[in-house]
C-alpha cells in the first residue's frame, strides 16, 4: 500500500476510479470555499471525510460543522458548498459513487 501525502497547494485531485466509484482528495486554504447553491452531482453520492483542518459544509441550505474525523454524506442531487475555516488548510478525502470527475 502506498501512503498518499497531501500538499496544501494541490487543490483537488482524483486518486483512482472504477466504472462504479471514484476517490479524490481536496485541500482548501484557510478562508476559501468550493461549490455553492448550483453545485450538485445529479447521479452521484459523495462521502466526504475530513483528514485535518476545520470548516463547514452547507448541504441543501443546512450548515454542518467539519473537523478532523468528520464523515459527511452528500446525497445525489443535493446542492453543497465546502468552506475552510481556521488557520490550517481543510484536507478531505471523498468517495463518489458513481464517478463524477
């Protein structure tokens, strides 16, 4: 097994995929966000796991706190935004089923 090290400057990276799923990492600098009210994956669920950092997820208008060890399910079709808060980058690992990117 290869250990994947995250670089805060790397942004979003697809690590691997099959016909049925996809794994990716994302790093958001403090005070930045991605997504928004129009950001949806119409056919895919997203499991988002927080590796490190703090932030919030806004899913269908509801805010959820994120911290190291948090696991969030964003169901297919749900609008969502991920925001980094605090002094450290927000580092996440996501599984998309089926693949999105």
